[in-house]
């Protein structure tokens, strides 16, 4: 029997990273399928709809999820809050619009990630979630397509940044919520913004 002498050990992904990766893959596929179904265009034309997309929560610089001003507790709290908002929006998609078989997976992985992050937070009940899918109700079929596209597109964009932040927390060994200042301090000029 040969042993691996390369000195490298296989690292398993932490649970939150694995869940976040599965969710990102699922929502990206769902977004692309729904876009093609609703607009009858290839995915590469998605940028043509930028001007009609509705604003949805994303990670902003003041959320402190980027290298420049990173704060693990604050970032985790924002990821949790925004995930809860999108969790509500998924109910809108299920009820009013979406026919894809991928939606149950997206809902499952969203719920799983919300619950996992909740366990890492010191006081998740303090997190204010101020959005409701009821604000998305529109009568016209066109507006339903636009809202569906906006939710899926922005949720995908949010998850890209959230995954990056979660991986950063894991790579740097942040203790998530124990302290604001745990981890290295970087000179700003050496690191790019996301």
C-alpha cells in the first residue's frame, strides 16, 4: 500500500462553506433557467435587463464584509439578515411565479445556511429583518417576471459576496462573533477591494 508522501492533506470544507457553495450553484442555475424561460433569451443577454431590475439587499462596504474594513461579527450579522430577507422572497417566487424544480433545493439550502449562521451568532434575535415579500406584489405578468429576475439575480450576486466573506472568515480563523478585532490587520494599499 502506497502512502501519500506529498505532505498535503485533503481539507474538508467547513459545513457553512459547503452549504453556501451548494446554495450558490443552485440559485445560479435557477436564475439562468428562469431568465431563459421568462424572457426567451440566452443568459448572456441578462445585462440588457440591468435598467429594469429592482433594488434588493446586497453586501455593501458599510457591512464590513470586505477585506478593507472586515469585521466578522458585523459581516455575519448582515449575511444572516439578508439571507432572511431572500428566504421571504423565495416564498413569493414559489407562490406567484416559479415553476422550476430547483426551487425546493434553493429553499432547503437557504434555510440550512440561515440556521447554521444563526448558531454562530451571539444574539441573532437582535438582527432586524425589514423586508417582506408582500411589497413585491404586482399585477402585470411583465412586473412578475421583472421581480422574479431581480430576486434571483440579486440573490446570486449577494451569495457571491457572502461566500467570499465566509471563506475569508474560515481561512483567517475568525471566531465569528467572539471579538471584533480577531485576525490580522492589513495595510489598505496591499489589498484589493472586492
